[in-house]
C-alpha cells in the first residue's frame, strides 16, 4: 500500500515526533560572489537570503536590458531617447537667460543660525547709535556681493556695539 494523498498527516506506522519525509540537502547560493551554503526552506530555493535574491533579480534585469539594447530595435529606441534628452537640454539653455531676472526666495529660517539671541537686545540702551538688527547680524559673515568698503565701514560699528553691550553685563564676542 502506498502513502496517503496527504503525506503531511502523520501515519500510524511512523513514530510521533519525527518529521515527515526528509530534509533537503544543503545547497550553495547561486549569486556570484556569495556562494554560501544554506539549507533551503522551500523546494527550488536558489538563494540564501532575500538580499541575494534581490541582487540576482537586479542583475537579471540589467542583463536583459543589455541584451535588448544590442538589438536593432533597442538601439533605435536609445537613439530616440538621446535625441529627446539633447532637445530638452537645448530648451533649458535657451530658457535660462529669461529666468535670471527671477527673485531669490529666502525661507523664514534662512538666517536663524546666524542670529544672536533676543535677550541680547534687552541690554541695548534706547539712545544707542546702532540699530538692533545691526547687533543681531553682527556675527553674520559678509555674503557674495558685499563690497570690501561696506564690510570695512560696518566692522567698527559692530565692535562698538559689542563693547557697549559688554559694559551692560552681556558677554558677547566678535568671533565668527
């Protein structure tokens, strides 16, 4: 008498606790470079892990793409794709001079890291010769487009403002 149709059900003559059937033997992972030995969980399992399976699938897609590109239809499609790309680049270069007049957008947090804390302003006397923004922006480095003369003219004002604040108990340095 042969085995039942459902061989996963324990038979009467088999000892309880023994696994039904036999385990598959260890295999070698088929991914080039990995080749680890593993015990397959399913019949037909070729790779030792999901990472190896994904890598093999990626390589398979790459290889299929290479084979397709070698055909006449693949070469023609690639040539059309290249022509469209070159046309887009030409259109972008022609549109670039028109966009040069566009305004620069400054987000609300653009200056946040360079600003001094608000408590520094409390120590400034109302009759101070320097406006509060000048003190807040004292540490801010000069940006592109600021002339050397402007930077030289503003430096002494910042230094006197800091000295003024230090006299009133605020500890501030001019380090950048």
